[in-house]
């Protein structure tokens, strides 16, 4: 039997609480973890994004800050109005780990690159001409490029570049989630369903016939695509036969909006 883990943040969970699915392929049960030592002032609110860096540190982006968890305690980064090297906005919508373990964070006010040594941020936004759309919803690092989902389409920032380029076929779409496949496909979670972008052919297609507001995507080793939705719970789609399966309260999930996987 294949063994896997799925971490997911639900709509109302705080910085110190998450759900963990740890099971064999078909029988999922969810346990919950919470750090009772965290005070209300340290909370970053509802969590929108999750990533693990090359050192094993967990990062969570929420409505009121970016949190780093080392297994014992949290460190929180927030926007400071008088500090241009702080993160550009405390509302963190997306996180990605890039080249050499670099942490990227997408906010309501542009894109941010974390400098580990100084613990400061470099900003990419409309003000400096790096990214026309400042409302960043999703990020994925793939094929030496950072893919950026926004309120107004998909953009790409190659390594070392200072300006992002738009992916024209997705102009105007709300791109809530991204997942990089091993077969040359970038999976795109939009407000109208799951898209498949093939950059080598510059080709966009849509997966399945389900119309849904996608908020999170993840691929596992068994050949399944996990889809977190707004108000429709957690779904799993087989990439082999295209069949879908829903997971809800009977599997122990406490909510119907899945923001991150």
C-alpha cells in the first residue's frame, strides 16, 4: 500500500493549527495539531498558503502575516509602514520555494523575495514595473521560472529577471492555485475549474468537466490530483481515468473551503 501525507489549511484555522491526513490510499482520517502557547496577538489569522523550505522549516501565509515554524515555535513577519525592506503587505495569499531554497511570498501589494541572511524582503510590484498586477493569489516555481497567479491572469518571472511576462491565453482569469507536473504540464486552479498549461506548446486546455471555484492544487505520487475548493470541500481526481472522489465530514474534514494543500 502507498503511504502519503496531505497537509491542508482550512478556512478558519489559525497560524498554530492545521490538519494532517496520514493514511493509506483509500482510507483517510484527519488529526488536528495546535500550539496552545501561541497568543492571539501572534496569530496570522486564516491561513491561505503553506510551504516547506530546503531546511525543513514550515511557512504559513495568512491574513495578518507570514509565519515560519521550526518545530518548536513560530516567527512572524508583517508589513511595517516605515520599513521598505519589510514584506509589502501583511495579507499573504501565496508562498513558493524557488532557486537555492529562496522563499517567495505573494501579497495584495505585490511579490516579495525573502533574504534569509538579513531577514528582509525585496519587492516586485507595479510601482517598480516588475509586475503589472499586484494582487498575487498563487505561486509555483517550475522549470527555472516563478509562475505567478493573479486576480488578472498568469505571469512568469524567469530566474534573474526583473520583470514578469504575461501568459496571454489566461488573461482575465482569476488564478487561485498552481501545481507543477513532471510531464511538462502546469496545473492551473481558476475560478472556473482546473486548467492545463503546456509552455513548450503554449497550449491551454481544461481538465474534466467540473465547474468549480478552485482554491488549492497538489499532485501526489500515486497519479492523483488533489483539488481544494471554495465551499465544495476536498476532491481527488485520477489522472489515469479522470474519475473524481469527494472527501468531506465523513473523512474528518472540518469545513468545506480548502485554501491550501
